[in-house]
C-alpha cells in the first residue's frame, strides 16, 4: 500500500482560524474599495450595534410590566 499524507484535525485547527480571518478582512477591503454604494451599508453596522447596546441599557434600567402590556397572568 503506498504512503499517503493524512490531514489530521490537530494540524488544521490553527490554520483555519488564520485563513478565516484573512478571508473576512479581504472581503471587507474589497467591498469598501471596489463597491462604493456598499460603504454606507458597512458603516451602518457599528451604528446598529450602538443602538442595540443603548436599548439593552435602557431596558435593564426600566422594567416592563406585563400587566400594562395586556397580559392578565404572568407566564409561568
């Protein structure tokens, strides 16, 4: 039987993270540089993240009363 190299999972774990990061960064750079109309969409992602954090902060400080929302009984 001839010898054949085998890719074990132990050898591939470190490389997949690095390759994934290179692909992700390369995709973002290509979209920003090559497609001008997509820039506004890419800039809106951090804005949406900040809005989500703001809503989370507000809802932690202001409890929602389920009876005021129309629930007769609290869910069990």
